[in-house]
């Protein structure tokens, strides 16, 4: 997988992105109505934060992210 999640006990998941640029993922997901936050700061360079939502939102996110693995 191109996402490397950090352990979390919060209502979000922080992932380092390996391969594609986090901003590219954020922009493409936004076009699909899926909003995530990306980071380009020291210590979080090329990372995204995904908030936990309703099951149908999670399903849409997973489906959209799978397209990046192909």
C-alpha cells in the first residue's frame, strides 16, 4: 500500500504517503466530494489526515483510494 498509517486512538488517521504526492491525492479526492487534509510541513511532509465518518463515507474513501493503487 502507498499509505503508512500511524497508530491512533483519535477520530482520525494520519498516514504518510509513499509514492504519489499527498496534495495530488487531496485534490483528486476533493473532485469526488471527499475531503481530507494534507500536510507539507517538517515532520509531516507528504502526509494526509483522514477523519472517521459514517460507514458510507468510509466506503467511498476506500474505493477512491484503491484507484491510486492501480
